[in-house]
C-alpha cells in the first residue's frame, strides 16, 4: 500500500528558518559575531527547550544560567545568552514578546539605536570641548560627519566658542613667548648673580685672611687700612671684633717704639727699666722683652766698670718723648709702683699732649665706640695719670 507524501517536513523547515532569523536579529543587537556562533547559541537554547525569545520571559535568570552550565555550554555562550535574555526583557525589546518580527525591522531598530548613541557621544564631546576650552576637540566636533548629529543651536554655540578661542590663542601665544623670554632672562640673571655672589664670597675670604694676618702680626697700620678697604666685604661682627683689638694693638705698638728707643739709649737706665716693665705687662713677644733685658744687663755691667777702663762713652741720642726721669721725679715713687699706660689715650695723658689726646679720641670714635665708652676711657686715663693742663 502506497503512502501519499505530506508537507510536514516543509513546514518544519520553514518554522526553523523563521526561528533562526528571529534569533539572529536578537543576537546582532548584542554584538557582531560569526553566524556559526549564533547557530551554536541557538542549538544550546534548543537543547534547553527554548525555541524563541519569548520563552525567556518564563525562565528565571539564575535558573537559566545553572541549566546552561549543567548542559556543558561554554562561558562565552552562557554570557552571550544571558545578555540576549536581558535585552529581550528590556522595554525596547517588548515587541519581541508579541511574536516574530522581520529582520528588516530589527535592522532598523538597531540603526536607530546606533544613531542615538552617536548623537549622544557627539553632544557629550561638544560640551566637554566647550567646558575645557579645547580648540582641537571643538574643530573635530564641527566636522560635517559629527556636526550633522547635533542641533543647529548646538553647532552655532560650538562655532561661537571656537571663534572666541581662536581669537585668544594669538594673545595666549604672545603671552607664553613673553613669559618664556622673562623666565630665560631671570635664569640668566640668576646665573650672573650666582657668579657675582661666588666672587664676593672669595673676596670676603681673602679680606678675612688679610685681617687675621694683620691682627696676628699686630700691624696697626695694616689693620686700620684693611678695615677701611674691606669694610663692605666683612660682617659687622667681624669689624666690631677687630675694632675692639685696635686699642691694645696700638698701645703695644707704642710700647714697642718706646722700647726700641730705650734700647738705642742704654745709658738712660731708668727709662729702659720702665719700658721693659711696661713691655711685660703689655704682653709683647717674649723674644723682644728678652732682647731688651739683655741690653739692660749689659748697660748695668758697663756702669759697674771703672771709668778709666771705659772706652769712649756712647753717644746719647736726644729723646723724642718726655724723659722718664722727669715723670718718675714727679710721681716720686719706685718703678715697681708706677702705673703704666695701656692705650694710646693713656700714653697721650702721660705725655700731657692735648693734640695727641684729641687724635686718640677721634680714633676711638672712628672705631665705633659709643660716647659713654669713650667717656669711661677718658675718665680712667685722667684718674690714673691726671688731667691735662690748661
């Protein structure tokens, strides 16, 4: 008995083709993938008895994920199907629940979605460019392919902002050039100033060495000259410290002169003894004191010899300062009790030399002594050696 062919296989094939078309349209809305991947996903869904997107509405997402894992689906397939289920349940996918839709409708919907995304991106880029004053970004926004996505008012706004920024760019560039030139000038000035500062420091170091050498040598003239010439290179504290040493150095210099004069005139034993005693108290170098004492001892020995054995008596040089014998006669006291002068001012009072006193006072003022300190030194000199005559 023969059987008549039926149209059932043809109907099933048409239904499968329609389902495949619906699945492909949904899958393309998610991501572009090869057709073989879409077919694989459709087969996995068919194994789970899910034959069309509307079946997603009856299945919980967690249950769907578990079933796919137990069915041996890969991680990529599971993630893609979960996205398809979520997309189908969104409002814009509600039309899919009404039944199969044509591929053309799906493509149109996808094109509209892409247009909306491009328009949103263009607007965001324009607003960001305006906010950040980015000229290049504004020019990119105003290109034809991007400007057609914006409203006319947005395009006009972007052009106005670009015009303003282009007008100010020249001024900004000019300001930047001036700023760079000013910074370069400051850098050159800083380098020159550093060199000048280094030179000043070297000159100051040399000035300090010269000052210290004059102090150690107790060279009064050199010390005063160094202070006057190098005053701008020395610190105020260094100048003040050196000035405090000047009276003592000047006094010892005077004692040294007196000692040299007394050694050239050894016959004046009284003056020689006085100057030697003064030299010891004024802290002259021991070698100079020893040389003076040797001259004194030799003079004493010569005085003890008989006059007949003496050779021609030494020629006595007239003193250039008041005789010490006269001073001793006035004081009427032994040498050991005599008060020796220590400063130039006291030497002037001993000599009763008014011009010399005035010169010593001027010198103290030039060294920075206050009026009170000068008054104290003057009172001390008058108390020790008496006031000047009228």
